[in-house]
């Protein structure tokens, strides 16, 4: 890389000329930044291994490097700044692409996402309007069309007609599943109450006119917390996000939902939406989508499917049928920054009918004018980056077959890991993997037997201690830094619907192999030997 000589930012003390330079060419002291850039490009895994320190520091200790609120008066040398990046920031970040990091939905990225991300930054397109994005606008519409087709399988003629029709939108590209869910429910609300009414008069006037006491959203207990944010923002109210119980497989109980819907309608509430989950965040469960579609039709309610996680399962010939019924949804959320292996900040909501998003359409005079092709007229967000390029790249470079392979191997690994847990006497599989997410806990065989026989009060006490054991092992494993699982709380039907703490494992990292998974269990068994855990187990014996 050509290094420039001449005054650096710091030497020149912020004169205009040197300020202009940093917008065009790197200053000579940018060399370390260029080295980091090269190291990341040449050997990302090596860079992360070298620079992320595996030993966990307490966050309060890390905060000491970030405790000044003063904006530096004088310019810095870029090289000084990169010292800070390596020493204080990268070293204490999380190695999310590590094969042993199987606790969350964030994993490794294909290498081409790095240079492509740089191109997105370099071009700095703003997708809100054509005047700042040009070719990126049809690109984004194409990506939305591809996803629409993956879900709804409409005829070719449908896409010929709608793909680039500026009056309509097959979906909205956004920063993630949260905004996608909000957008879906926003359009459902406006359609239910008449877009002219609600958008202009506000919720109170529109409800009065519709003769409704309020609105309700129905979803299983396993619904993502973003739905609660949506209920709050849209004026529905969190209390009216109705959480329905699930069956032994963490799928929504249809009978309970049907009864609750009838009851709400009787009370004068409008059913804003029935929401189905295709890959619940904590359990990976998939609701009976066909039955939910039937219910939505009966109720005349918008049917939304949150497939932020599980949507990518549609790539797999073998597993696609698990999501049967998704094609009947009015709207579907999919996160590309999860199982499409795109960097953070890429979500989408797709609408079956091209006119649905018109219910939230907004225009302004200087941009997103009526009749323009500006994408900003159909999105919640304003300025947005050209992330669609990264999704487009994944779809082209990895392709349907490639994604199928990624999905299938994740499912196979989940099945392998579930079998390993099941086969081990001291682990108890609690959440069986329906997709590639599962839950389990450390619970010695003798205790598993005892739990079957005990009275409810004793069971509860035993489970409370086991919860503490699970938490301790999870924290100790995270601190040791070799492998990582997360933890959550789920209802356990085996023990009378008690809510218990479990290790949560998400198997989407292509670099994770069986050996790593065996190590996860071995390390947990080692950690269970710790005197503190043994003391807790002794406590249980005396219960
Ligand atoms: C991840 C997730 C979301 C939220 O997506 P963000 O991208 O984190 O905003 C919503 N629903 C489900 C089921 C998810 O897994």
C-alpha cells in the first residue's frame, strides 16, 4: 500500500488541508491500520486468535479504559488510535467465529464478506433514495424478490410484474429481525384500522371509529422480545401481546390460542395479528404454521411468521417441509445476519401481497417523492446502508445448494449432540432439537431417577439447586474461554411445567465439528467436579 508523506493530522493540528487529506488518502502513520487491514484480509482466523485474549476479564475492569466522557481536543495519530483498538478493544471482544462458540446465533462469516463490506463502506450508498444509491435500489428489490420467491413460490410472471414496480414492495430491507417484526405489525395495524384513519388520527380516534376496545397480538410464550417492543411502539400495549402456552415440543397450543382469540373478540378487542414462530430463539421450535394460517383466516387477522432464525431452513430440500404453511403468511421476518452468514445489520420482512406495505407509505418533497422509485417510502428506517449487496453475494456465491449444505450440516450436528447428551448418564436433554437449537442440563443419573419419583415440592427444590449448578457451570465455562454455551430458562414438561435453567446450544457455525461438541461436554463434566458444585449436589442429597 502506498504510504503518503507530509503533515499528519496530529502534526498539522487540524488545519483544513490535513483534514481534507484524511478523506482522500491515508497519512503515513496510518501504517498500523493498514497492517491490521492486511492481517484481517489475509488470515482472519489467525488475527482473531492472536489478538482476542481468551481469559475473561470482569466488565467493570474493562470499563476503566472507557471511563472518560471528554472528546479529545487535539487530533490523534492514527497509529496511536490503532494501539487502543488492539490493546483495549479487540483483546477484550468475543471470538464469535470460534468453533467452540456454540451459545448464540452469531457465528463465523465467509471470507468474501470482509472485502465486500469494505466496498459497501467505500461507496457509502444510501438506500433511502435513488439519488444516493442508483443501481443499489434495483439490487435490493431483486434480493427482496429472491426471498419472496423462496417463501411464497409465486409464478415467474408475478415477479416480472412486481419486482421493480415502484408503487408496490415485496418487502422491506432493514437492520434486523426487530425492525422487520415491527414493520410487519405496523402494516397489519394500519390495514386493520384503515391506513387513512390510524396514520392521521392516531390510535384512539381510529379505535373509536372501528368500534374496538383495543388491539391484541397472539403468539406463543416462546415469542421473541421484539414483539413486545412492537406492541409497545404501535400502541397495542405489552399486556395485549397475548402469550399462549406451548406443548411438550414448545409449539403453540392451538386450542388455547383459538379459545383466547374468541374470548378477546367477545370482549370487543381487534385481533391485530396471529404470529407463528419458525425457529423460536431459545428452543428452535416451529409452530404448526398451517393451523395458524387456518385460524388467522377464520379470525380475519393478519398472519405473521417470525422466521428470523428458521427462515433459512427453506433452502434445504430435506428440511423445508418443517416450515410448511409459511407460504400462507401475510408477512414473514427473516434475518440475513443469522443463517445467511451476512454481517450484522441485515434483516428483511417479506409480504405475500405486493400492496400490503402501502399501508405505511410515506412521502416527502425532497426525497421519496410520490411516483419515485425511492425505497424509503416503504421502510421504517430512513438512511440505510447497501447491506443488500452482502445478501446478494451470499445468494450468488453460496447459492441455494450451498445454503442447503450449511442448514443440513447444522441439523445433523444438533442431532449428533442431542444423541451424545442423551447417551451420557449425567446430562439431561430438555429441549430436543427441532431445527439446530437445543437445551440440556447437567443432572446426574441418580438425580434424574429421583426427580421422577419425588413430590412436587421436593422436585421444585431440587430443580432450584440444579438451576444454580447450571448457571455456575455456564459462567465458569465462559470464563475459561475454550468453549461457550449460553443459558436460558424454559418450562420443562417432564417435571410438571416447572421453569428450569438449561444450557442453550445453537449449531450454525460451519467450523464446529463433533470433536468440539464432545469437548463442550467434557469441559462441563470437569467443571462439575469443582468443590462448589459438589457442595450443591450434596445439598440436594440432604433434601
Ligand atoms: C433474532 C431474532 C429476532 C430479532 O432479530 P434482531 O436481528 O436481533 O433484531 C426476532 N425473532 C427471532 C425468532 C429471532 O431469532
